[in-house]
């Protein structure tokens, strides 16, 4: 059974930085694409950033230039470096993985990020 476990969330002041980690149970090269999504209170879950198995990245316009997604295959971990955080970045952040062969989507349990003004 595939598990994705997020960590690194917390409380930070506007303008600060956080790095989220998503550790997978097993090789992340099994995933065609991995990514980060977020859900703020009262809002739908939205895409933040994705990274493909070959390293191609994609970002939501709202985070371009501030967030960076990366992957460390030997550590089976995907990261989201978040800089210049804004209050509107406050949300629960979820790790997501699309399995290559089965096209099954896996989700982590989420980690809370709160940005104070």
C-alpha cells in the first residue's frame, strides 16, 4: 500500500519561508507525476505545483517565482520550498502522486500552513 506523509507545516509570518516534505513509502519513480495541492477554509482544493518523473515542473500562477518543487529520488521525497509567504497561502497542503501503471491517485493526510500578517 502506497503512503504519502507530509511534514514541515507550521505557523510563519508573512514574508517568511517554509519547506514542506512528502515522504513516500517506496520509490517515487513509480509515480508519473507528483505534486502539491492546497485547500483553504471554505474553498476548493487547488493545484500548487507538480513535478514529473523526468523533472518537468508546473506551478499555479499565484505561486510562480515564490515556490519551488523538487524531488530527491534516493530519499523517496518530494519537497515544496515556499518563500515570500503571504497570508493567502494559508491552507492545508496535500501531497499527491499519480501512479504510472495503474493511474491511481494517492494523497497524503495534509499539513497545515498558517501565514500571519
